[in-house]
């Protein structure tokens, strides 16, 4: 257990204002965490599924007969009915209906983004505008834009990893014509939340907007009625943990009509002819769902939405915000004996400008970051799941770590096929990579306290940069893990 001195650095538990019992929910749905003494702090990587989701899905599979939906048999119709019910559940979650929006099921958020990227009418007069803070699944759109000769522009980040004067940058970019603007509602690197008002602002300037909401919606309500993004991409495992390998692209119907699919596949066509060399795509979502949809995985979605509905998205947002503030307060209070900070936090420190993902580095006595892999190994030994690295978000990472553009390009060209974060750090002369702790539905105050307790161990053991660098990674991990228990 934490000592009393360390425990005082964590806010005492506060019940939900309306009396909802998150502790009881954890005991009912996520008892495996406490049974295994596992501290799970990687919700931006994946949410955890609740027991009720698995039971509901297994009950459906035990009692139902479901076949390939591309048919008119009774088993096929049963699968089609499940798919349509799931589409309706997704639309309700986003506060819209099928009069204005369609839901295309696909493998994950990356596949949803690729559907837009490969089908969008890029060209010399139709540009691509990206925020510097984007997951690589969004950054990859630039390859389609370049192949079509489209201009590419990047909205930069400020020192706090927020978008730098984005309204002004949008207005300037719009002078060169319309195009696609893509950005995340919440950074998967820093937890920074970018203004959703940018969606309406960009659309008023003639842009179509792709909103990556994968990191945002697991703990925040999102109305596509109030935030009229043309395209919204998500993965269901990040929303409620199960099923994996399933995502969706939610599109406005008027925006869908602008897309031109570069190929067709089974399930996407009304007809295709070899001799006549003709085909006709299906109308609506089916024209984008290549092959047979994951109808049994889709059948698991209603139970996930039911769990979130029981909790309530506004209540969940407040729960995660309180724990995030407690984590940030604890991290900022961690100091060395000389008063210097032990932790460097990336992104906003608190408030409405951030979500429940917090990225940071542990600093040595000289103020230099310890290798993130060392901290990650210590957490793993202590039964704490956090994530280390740059989180597939090079733009936010480059801004956070202050990598100079010329040195960045030189090192990447030199390393090329032999790139690793460790080799890049050595070449660039700076430590690259951070630790990300992210909170969610099952998180509680003990989880926050365990992580802070682990980090206190670095305050004692890594007194100088030389000592920290020379210690064997696993030896350090084994030495500090006792502070988290």
C-alpha cells in the first residue's frame, strides 16, 4: 500500500453527484481487474469489455442461427436484421438518424479513414488540410492527395500542443479552394481536445470535414447534429472493448455522394459483368462495405451501447475528468528533494481543453527524460498497463520533444530501414518517446494512486542522469515496483 505521505498526493474519492455507483459497476462488470490486482491505464489504446457484453453476445450466439446476409434465407435475414439494428444504435449514439446519415461498417477507424481517402475527389483545385496532431491513419491520406496532385497544408501546434490559430489558418487555406480538412476531436498523444467548432467553421468555408473521434467518444458524448462533420471515423473496441476488428465510418448523405470508389467488391455492387465490362455500386452504406460484413461481431454492438447507456455519457465524462484532474495534480506534485519537477507533462494541464489521456516523461536530476521504455518496464513489473512511445502520432511527438526539422530529416534519412526509437534518440541527441496513461469507465482512485506510487520510486532511485542511464532496465523496474503496491 502507499505510505500516508504518498496517499495525500491523491484526491480522496468523490461519489457521483447523482449517486451512480462506479465502484459497484466495477465489481459487477470488471471484477477481473481487482482479482488480478491489475491497474489498467491504457483506455486510449483499448477500452475494456464488461462481463454483461460477453454474456449477451454469447446468449445470442447460442440461441440464434445467422448466415451470410447477402441472401434471402431465414438465417441471412436474421443477420441483416442484426446489422440494421446495429446501424440504428450507432446513429442514436451520435444523435442523428438515417434520414441524414449512413453507417458503413469496416475493420476499424483506420479502414474508415481509408474509405474516405481513396474515394475523395482530390485534385490540383481540391486540397488536403491536416492538423499536425493526427494519428498516422489520418496522416496517410496525404499519399492519396499527392497522387492526385492536390496541395497539402498542415495546421501547426503551439507550445501547449493545441492547434495554433486554426480559424485563421482555415481562412487562409480556403483562398486556394475547397478540399478535405481532417483532424482529431481528441489527440491520442496528449489528450488535448481540439475545438469542435472548427467543423462548422471549415464547412462554411467550403471544406468537407473528416473527424477522427476514436479517442474522444469513449468518454465524451458527441452529437453529429450539433457538430456536423461530413465523415466521422471510430473503432468499437476503443469505445467499449468488444468486439475487436470492427469500426465504422459515419457519413452525412450529402457528403457520401461526393465520394467516388476506385474499385468494387463482393457485396458492394448491384451487378457486375465481365463481358459487358460494367458494374453498378449499391446505394448507401452497402456500396462501401467490401465483402461480407462481420455480422457476428456486429451482433455484439447493442450490448456495448447498452452498457454505456446505463452509465450515461455525461456522467462518464465527469467521472473521467475527475480522475484525470487527480492524476495531473499528483504528477505535478511529484518533486525531487531539491524541489525540481520529477515529471514533464505534455499538453493541457487540466480543464475542458483535455480528455483522459495524459502523456509524460520521468526526469532525471538534470531535468532530462529517462528512456520511456525504462518506465514502461517498471510499470509492467508492477502490474500497471500504460503505453510507451510516440503513439503513431509523429506530428504531436515532434512538437512535444522539440525535434528540429533539419535534424529530424537528417536522422530519418540516415536511419531509414534501421529506424528504432532508440537509434533515433541517439542520432537526434534527445530522448524521444513518452509514457501515456489513459483513464476510462472502470478506472478508479486506486488506479491513479498506484501509478503515482510507482513514479515516486523514480524520485528515490534515479538521483542522477548517470545513475539512471547506467542501471539495468529490469533492475530498475524491479526496484521501483514495490512503491505501487
